[in-house]
């Protein structure tokens, strides 16, 4: 029996509640034992971990909307059979945006210069490099630009989702053509905003400014691709889940194959950007630049540094290379989970060396917040999916998706 | 270089070709090959050909390239002619990655092309028989070899009945080395309808 409308099953609800419960408990314990602790290091751990998770998951769910807009702009039709899935994921952007803003408010107005050095006004006065960057790295611009970025993602994303609902109604050829143009225009607007935020300024502000003396022109793309691969993997997880529960009748192995190609190709692209950033700095060997890699490659983060490469490059590259593995539900699910965790670790090594220095910890709190976010994703995506029919049956491109063949 | 007899059926359209392919397989005939003006999606599956192994070959060729690049550079820079370049270690793996990558891609690509030519029995000096000149333009040309099981006259009338526009018999040379692609056709099976 093929079902048009997603209904949250009892098992799904149970797992959501378990994850939310465990994660919520970790957050509460974290606030009590870490956030309100007298120990400076524990406080830093609390805020750094919140920052890492909130930024990572916000960018990951936002990558779904990037996928929708990029395929819309390219007049792609193959994704129509499952497009409601990334739509539901992207409806999390406002939620995770608010959570991230709460963390930013806590960090910036709590003057946590252990997270962002440039929050220390006195230090900035005596530091010519930070002084020179203070037009960009200051609390006002940070907060305003973060609010603007999250607001624009949420607004244009909501517009795209609303447009998608229109395709539930019948439309004739002329209406369909107009509809496609309207979609393209809004998709293009989103991509421009995306380029100005995720593609450049936002990773500089949120993550690169943890090491404010250092800079890399590759950083934003690298961060974006990291979140995009994880975002595609998240889409795969939900598509496979729905497929296993007799939803999404038009999704075949062909669609899954193409999603697998996205995971494969962008894992390789991530490596390309990782390597481009690393190689130039390694080769030039200028102290201002190598300062970023020194603690990561030679300090306590050495294990994580190489784990990052193995999990995010070697494993997906070798395992996803075969055609059969991109069409196999089990391999794809395994790799999707691995890639999401891998890029979570990638964000971990972006945030921690600059904040925690050598006192890093990867324990109950870090994984607890990860579990909390997993629960939030399951809860809100489940809700988003159950609101609308799972396929926009009257979208002009739906036929293209049904007969899709790789 | 044995001469063999083939029955050739020409189809104007994919829409006629696909049902015809199915009927030919159901009747138990084996294809020599089908020549199409452009790559037709799903035709290999419809013909019952097994999945190609060219990607496995490509992977192996790529590995050969990777190994060659890494071992050669290691030998040059650590054993044969160690030079201090910018204070870098002699075994400077990050600096070698572009060359390793390029040699991998080169070996995989060239190796796959050569393998493909070998399997399809193509070579610059070799003249292959064309069953129909329009196969490179707009005609789908199905070729079936005559054998004890495949009688020429029966085949001709059969191909006509499944929608071939033009049917004729041609005597041509088969390939002159061990290409076995056309012998690896699976028997017809009813498709699974899930």
C-alpha cells in the first residue's frame, strides 16, 4: 500500500522522545555542571560545544534549501519525487536559527573572549591585527549580520516551501510555465543570499573568528561543503526511512543513486578544498598561517585531524565508488550516518583547538548535545513531513522525475 | 578470420526497438550486437547483457597510476637524489598529491580507453564491417548471427514481424581476437514487478 500522507508512527515518536529526553538531560546537566561551574575550562567547554553544534546543524539543515534552490535554478526535475523531504528539513532553519542566536547572545553579551578573542576590547586596543579587523569583528556587526542572515534564509526558504504547496493544485500549461519562472526567481534570490552569507561572511564570523589572527580564503567554501555533504546525507537518511515505510512511491533506485552521487562527489570536493587550504599553508610555511594547523596536526588533536580525513574522504570515496553501493539502502544509510558524524567531527576540530586549547574533551556533554539535535531534527522534520502530501503531484516537472533514469 | 552469416534488421525508432528486443530474446535468439546512433539508456539491460566490468578495470588502472607515482617520487626524492627544498622533509607527501592524482587519472582514463578498444575489437589499422551506414545517423541496427538454431529465412521473417523496416542477410568477418561480449547474454527472464 502506497501512502500519500506521512503519519508519524509510534516507533518514530518513541525514538524522537528518547533522543530528546537524553539530549535535554545532557543540556540541563551541562548548564548546571559546566555552564555555571566556577572552573573557566568547564565554562569554555560548555559554550564551545554549544557553538559547534548549533552552527553545524543550522548550516546542515540550511544546505537542504540550497539543494532545492540549486536544482530549481538548473531546471532539474529528477528531485521532484522526494523534494518534500529536503523542504521539511529546511523548515528547521528558523528553529535552529533561534537556537544559534541564543548561543551567540550568550557568547557575545556574556563577553566570552575565551571563545571569540576579539570580544576583549582592551586586548583589541593593543593588538594591531585585531584592531585592523575590528570594523568587521565587533559585537554589533556580528549580531546584526547573524540576525539578517538567519532571517533571510528563513524568509526565502519559507517562500520556496509555500510555492511548493501551490503544486498540490492542478495547473494548466501556461500556469505551469509561470510557476516555474516564479520558482526560479526565488531560488536565484536564495542562492545570492546564500553566497553572501554561507559562501563567505557567515563562516568567517561564526567560526574563523575563533582564530582571529589567522585567515584562509578557502575557509567559507570548506565549511559550506562540509555542511552540504552532511545535509545531503540527512536527506538520504529520511528518503530511505520513508521508502522503507512504503512512502514516496515514485522514488526508485535511480533517485537514490543520484543522491549517492551527491554524497560521493561532494565528499571528494570537500577533500579538494581541505587539501587546497592545507597544502598552500604547509608549503609556504609562514608562521602566521601555520599557527592554525600546528595544534591540530602536532598537538592533542592529531588523532582527530587524521580521523577527519579517513572518515570524510577515504571511507566514502572507496565505499561509494561502486555503482551498486549507491543503490543499496543499507550501505547508503551506513555511509550517510558516518558522513554526518564525520563532518560533526570536522566542525569539532574547527572550534575546539582555538577555544579549549589542549584541554579538549569529547564526552557526555558533546555527544549529549549531538543527541539533542538529532532528536530535534527527527521531531521537526517528522512534523514538517506530515503537514503536506509527500509528493507535489501537479508540479510541471513531476513526470521527469517519475521516468528518471541515470 | 572466419566469415559468418548475419541477419540484419533495421528499426526506425526506439519505441519499436525495445519491444522487438524483448520478443527476440523470448524467441530464444542471441544478438550479435545492436548498433545505435546514440547511447540508448536501458538497452544493455533490455538485451540481457551483464554489467560491464570496465569500471573495475578503471579502478585497477587508477591504482597502478597511484602506486607508480608514489613509489617513483619516493625513490627519486629520498633515495636517488635527495634535495632540501624549502626545509621540507624529503618524503613530502602533501606536495606529491597533485602529481599522484594526475597520474591516477591519466592511467585510469588511458587504460580504460585501451581496454574498451580491445574488448570492442577496435584499432586504428583495423577495418570493421558496417552493417548499415545509417547506424551512425538515425537507424537502430539489430544484428543476429545465423546458426543451427537461428535459421536465416525464419529469422528474416521474424524480424520483419517484430517491426524491422528493412531486413537483409550479410556475410561478414567476425572479430579476429578474443572479444566475447556478444556471447555473454543472459536468458530472458520476466521482469520482477514489485
